[in-house]
C-alpha cells in the first residue's frame, strides 16, 4: 500500500495543529470522506495527512487542489445558492447527526460496560465509530465559512463592489470582520455568561465571598457544600459545561479545578457582576455594529441569503466542536473498558487506529507494546489518499514521508525574526508579556494580562481568554475559534501568522498591532 500511495503526487498544504491522538484522528480524518451531510450540503474530501509529533500534537495537511482550488468550495456554494432554506436545513441536519451520536453516548453511559460480552462491547464500539464517521462532522463548518469568503463567491464580490461605490475600499477588512461576527451565542460566550451569573450569586453572599478570599481550594470545595442553594448553582454549572474545557485527549475538570476558576473571578478586582455586564454589552455592541454594516451595504436578496448561511455556519462551528468533545468524554468510558480487556491502558489505545482496535475484537490481537512505545516516542503519521488509510510509524519512515510528500515547512525553525504578520481578526493594539502555550495542558500557568501565543485556540483554551490581554495564533482565519472568541471578549487578535509559536518565547515583551496585523518582538 505504501508504494501505491507514493505514486500519487498531491499538492498538500498545512492547515491545523491539534492536541489530539492517533486514535481520534484515525476516525475523524477517515470520516471526512463520508457524505452524511447531504442533502443539506454536498461536502466531503478524501485526501489528508496527519503527522503526530511528540510534545507538539498533530499537524494536519489537506489536498489543496481538491479542497480550495477545486470543486469543493463550489459544491458548498451551490448547496447554499440552490436552497433558500439552507440555514434551517443545515441546522436540522446538524441536530440529526449529533442526535445520533449522543444516542450512542447515552447507551455507553447507561450500560454497565463490564457486564457486556465482547460481542456486545464490539457492537457498541462499531456503532459509535460509524456515527462519528458519517461525514466531516466538525470540518464542514470551517470550510463552509471559507467557501463563503472565497474571492470568487458572491459575498466578497458584492462587498468589494459596494465599498468602491461608497469610496471605502481601504476599509474592506473592517467590513469583512463585521460580516464574520457571530449573531448567535458561541459555546464560550454561553458558558462565560452562565459562569459570571453563578459567580455573581456567590459574590453576593458575604460568607461565601470571605470563604473564597481566605481559604484554599480544597477547603472552599468542602465548605461550599454547606450552602445548599449556592452549591446547587455551582454544581449545575459544572454538570452542564463539564466538557467545555476539554479537547480530544483531555478529560473533564475536577470540582477543585472549577472551584479555583470561580475563586479567581470572585477575588478579582472587577466584580463578577461588572464582568458579566461587560461581556453582555460587548456582545450586543458587536451585533449592533454588524447590523449597521448591513444597513449601510444594503445587500440584494441573493447576497443576504449567502450572508445568513455564513452566519449559520459560523454559529454551528463552535457548537459542533463542543458537541464532539462532549461525545469523547462518554467514549472515554468505552475505551477504558476495551483497554482493561486488552491488558492495556486508555493511553495505549490512543496510539492505535480504530481499525487496529477493530482487529483486537476480531482476532484478540492488539498493537504490540513495542510499537505503541515507538509511536509515543517518535510520533506517527496517518496517510489517507482516495479514502484509503494507512498508519506510518518509525522515525525514518516518518521523515521519508515528510520529504516525499513535501510537507516539511511547519517543522522548520526560525531565528532572528523580530517582526511578522498575520490576519487581523479583532482590532486593537497592545504591548505585553507573551505566554506561549503548545497546548492547553499548561493553561494554569497563564497569568492575567499576558498575551496568549499558541498554534490555535480550541474550547479548552477558554480560561485563558478570561485573563489574556491579546491573542496571537499560528493558524486560522476570520471565523476561527480564536477570532470569534476574541471579538466577543473584546481582545486584540491576530491569526494565521504561521510562525508565532516558532518565533516568540514565553517572557518576551511583544507588541500586538491588530490594526495592521503585525506582531513585533520588543525584547527577548
């Protein structure tokens, strides 16, 4: 199979880096070829490479000709243009897909997995994987947004023409940013709103306020139980949003970790009530500015339909990623049971592809401990061409693959760079100390007022947004997670720099000029 795959030359481009595992990406990436979003939207693709780098996460590459310069953008655009009910139909299909996934999760959560036979456990595993592989469940939203912002599509063509008429060509980026404003509540915004509502209730009780001010996290957690009403509010928030601060490989937060987050909000200089008002006012102001822009532009009916479809894709992007991480929390229970029967650990299984676990159920054979250790130490690759998947391991094999497929750029190091550019996602200008996070595992080290520099924010980065003064990322566009959340939080944000985490170091004094899209290193 290696030789056959080598023969096909593809113009790859690097898009994402994620804190994920071989196992999760094996079914997520292989599932991109599924056509389960039809008839709502015709979108799927079947050429991808994932390079897993120890300590760095997974680098994801796509077929540029297939995705961006080929037919896929046009397929999304046609799906929008031919269906006057596209926003409603896309939302309904989203509910159907994730409804099916959560039905499988409910079976996992409700069953006593240890009492199931191997055959019953295998069936549950297959059903969950099949539901997750129905199509590009958390990818269609991203590329749907990119298709809507395609230079050759009606939204951007109209915007450029209209701004020329208004003699405002120089403000193109500002107007585009306003069209990318999420009219609905994102996961992060909804959780933040509820978080500060609960924190405000706790803050109003003087005894609880003193408790959070003067006791350590463990004692706060124990003593809070004595306050029935407030503890109920606290626990309800945890239960509702336990999945918010997780991603592919991380588990849910402990009660103590949530207590510490609430403690920080309650003892902060700005009261939770004032912070809530600031959050609500900023969200309202953003949507008012967007509506003012639409009133000024006066888009025709077909363009307005495309803009409404774009808004739905933006809204669903954050929620579906949240639904996905929520489903993985349930799936962890299933992996734990499989691992116990296979004489392994859940972490071991995260270095096995889903077909390799499938093979365990059929033959009783699991990937060897030596192979798993090699993948943990030297990384791995997932190669998918024309929908056919293979796993590549071994340091020399991975290096040869990177060279053969010409995908080495993201792994190059940069030195002596004092300034670099990116895309302005949320305007502002600020100087501060950088904190570089390769993933969210070190998020507790993030200090208030620091500038967050990372590959790309995901749901589990939300706590950092509460403290950050600005955000800079390697990847992303106008409607990526970092862009959306930064606008909601009123933070200067520059995305898509490609090099930020390879140039900036924690402790560097930097300037984020999110008016011009420039990051400057002032002092290292």
